[in-house]
C-alpha cells in the first residue's frame, strides 16, 4: 500500500484466512481528502464479486456528506455485485449522519442519450429555430401594430404625448451623441478623401474629389455611419433600460397604474430618435465634408474657396435631402427594435445581455438592408 | 458547546455621513442558531455582509472561526470562504447555470472528486432541501420563489460548511413554506452540526428555531440573549418589537 498523508481518507484492503476481506478505513473522509480512497474502492469493485467484506470504520476521524455519499455509493455497488458486507466499529455520530443522509439519496434516474435523439438533434434544433424565427417576426409585427395604435391615439389626443420624455430622450440620444458622431464622420471623410485622392491624382482629375466627397458623404455614408453609431449607442441602451425595468417589475407596476408602457416609454423614445437622427446626419454631413476639404487641401492642394465653389455647383440639394430623409426611417428601425427587444427580456439577468446584443445586431442589419432598398428604389425612380 | 464562533466588537460603519453602526458588539456560539433582528435600516444585513467580508467596517474587529477579518491573509480568507455557506435574500443563483450546476459549483472548483460522486452529492443535497429531482436540470429563471430559496440553500450547504449565513431566509415564502424552511434548517443543523446566523423579521422563526438573538437599534446591539431574556428587556425598541399585536399573539401561544 502506498503511503498517504495521515489526514487523508485511507482504505486498506486486507485478506484474512477465512476468505473474508477487511476494509480498514481511517483518516478524514471529507470532501477534499477522498481521492485515494475513491480510487482504491473503484479498483476493488471492478475485480471482486461474491465476497464477504467487513468494513471497519472505527478509525475514521471525521466524515462529511461527501464521505458518506462515497460510502453509500460503494456500499450499494458492492451489494449489487452480490457481496456480503458488514460495517463494523462505526462511531455513533457517523452512523447517525449516515442514517439521516441515507434517506435523501436516490436512484440515478438519468437516461443516457439514445441513438435516435443524437441523430435527430440537428434537425430538431433547425426546426425549433425556424419556428422561433417566425414567432419572433409575428410578435415584432404585433409590437409594431400596438405601437401604431398608441401613435394614432396620441395624434388624436395631442395632450397625451409625453413631450418632457421626448425632450429628455433627444438630449440623451441626440445631443450626447454629437462628439462620437463628429469623430466618426470626420474619420470617414478623411478615409474617402485619401482613397479618392490617390486614384484621381493618376488622371490629373484632382477637382473631381469634390463631387466624390460631396455626393458620397451626404447621400450614403453619413446616414449609414451615423445610424450604425446610433444603433450601437442608443439602440442598446433602450434595450438595456427597458429590460431592467421589465426585470424589476417596473413595467408591470406602470401597467397596473394605467400608465401604458407604449405611451410612456416606447413612443417618446421612437419619436425622440426620429427627430434626432436626421439632425445628427446633417451634422455628420458638415463634418465629413469639412474633413474631405481639409485632406483635399493638404494632399491635392485644392484651396478651401475652390472646394466650396465647386461643391456649390456639383452637389445638388436633393442628395442632402435624400440622406437626411433616410434618418427617420433608420431611427424608427433602431428605436423600435431596441424597445421591442427590451420588452422581451425575461426573468434572468443573463437575458439582458443576450437581448441587447440581438437588438444591436438586428438594428444594424436592418439599417443596411433598408439603405440598400432606398438605393434600388431611388435609382429605379431616377432620383 | 459554548465556543465562540463569531465575535463582533465595537463595529463602526458609516456610509458617507450616515452612521449605521456605532459600537456594535455581539458573539455567536458554536452550534446555535443566532438571529439578527431590527427594524428596516438598522444595519442587520450590513452587519451580516461584514461578517462574510463583503463589506468592511470603518473600525472595530470581527473574528470568524478564530480569524480576525481586518488582518486576514489571502489564503486564510480563501479557506474561510470554503468553510461557510451563504444564502442571499434573493437566492443569487447564477442564472446561466442549472440548479444542479449551481449547487455543485463549489465542489467542482475546490475538490478533485470524480464527477459522478459530485453529481450524487448534488442530488442528495437537492433532496435534502426538499426540491423535486426534476428541478435539478432547470434554470433559476424557471423556478418559483420558494424553490429558488431551497436551491440556494442546497448550494450553501454543499461543502458541509461549519457556518451558515442566512439573509431573511423565510421572506417571500408563504407561512407553510416558511415553517417547512424553518424545520429544514433545524434538521440540517442536526445532520451537519451547523452554526447558523440569520437575519430575520419573521416572529415565528424567532419563536420556533432561533436559540439566541441580537436586536439592533440606535446604531448598537441593544439586546442580546435568549428569547426569554430579551422579552423581559425594558428597552422601548424591544418592547415595540414584541409588544405589537403580532408579537403578543405569538407570545400567548408560547414556544
């Protein structure tokens, strides 16, 4: 027998002349000292059947429920193997603990996974997620419908509109987003100007940088980039805010007081974002073009006056309007998804994180999809 | 049975300008169920959190199982944390794990027991706290309030702790559930030789299971002792506590 520390649970297997086997157990049978005893017992059970065992517990110092559980496990296993076991010398308090714990053990009822369930699992999960997807879309449509009803009601009863909440949300989603939108659109302007400058310089068509920057920034890039920044910033915060309110039952409390969450929470957020996003896009247009102007000056030596003069003649006002008009559509998508996902948060804290992620991913995807739709439509219409 | 397990001496706690404790003293003895009582805001839960090293008092000393908490080393505090179980008021089960995983997490992290044995121990503890076996594979969000408390108790008990801290164990349970929970704690003390410290408002618990308790008020421990000792205490706060209708009805019925 190998040596172990005296305080660890030990088990010595001794053979007596009359063919009975004696287990001499000693040490602490507690949860952090059971590994050796477990190994010895495991080995013994694999190789012995139909034997008589005297299990001597008299030298066990301490035992806890892990130790008792180990004992119970092997006691039952040896019985199953037709062994005849007699426990001798157990201390009375250990025996009492055994008797109390014994009534709480139960048969292992878990079934191993059968072949078909393993084989069908992928199909099963595909089916489940398809159904979940369809249910998700229907419940989003229901949300949109409910929201629309409340919007109509608000329009018919303008006094019920929560102007205070709208202004507060504009400050949160619009005003406070200005620094990050400015920085992002400045960098986008720089990138476009640099990339364009390198190409245009080859043809000596330097001045066309103005057309490129003016149209691409105002019509496509600044609406898209601003919407993505806002989706990440405001969409996620809407989901998290409403999610926490749902978790702490604030929303239920509002309902019981007759404060419709749609009127008090959702509509102000959606309207606030639909007002702020176009303004942010206009702001991003200015910063983006200014960045392009700076780079054109540094890199292609086009003076500011020249740039602005050219801009006035090539940039039709319609491009700016198209860009800005996309704003409310994108804003509606972002805010509606953000609020909808917030309401989906259920009991656990983990679901806040999950739905916030889903909300941002959905919002960014839908914004890009919506932008693509605009591009196709407007081109077909010849605008 | 009179070894002191927890000794709280001259605790001072301040949150900003708000003084919560100003010289609170108490001691918990081996093997007893000790109650912390007091009105809302009297600092019961704060004191409990200081005992389990979640908060630190501005001055004063707390010693738990012979370790002084103000000067405890990292290793000693790790050992201490293994030797106690804590049941939070709202259960605080990890929401991303199933009940069985929640209960078994300390065994998995701190011992080298084989997985099979851990699962058996977990199942035994789940039976012990009176949860149905089907609850083992559920997530905390799918449990009722009473089941969350039981699962959290199973988690607190899984390492056979010497000390069990309970923060309002029966709040939010119906009277039947609360009584069953009280009996459960009594039975578990019997099996596992526990010392229990509990924060409670429940007069029934105080009558039926608490051995000794402390009443907190006026930033101090204003009374400490067994029920019979405290009920004779002339302090107005104590009188208020036991002199109300609920207290009188309860004391007429006796223990």
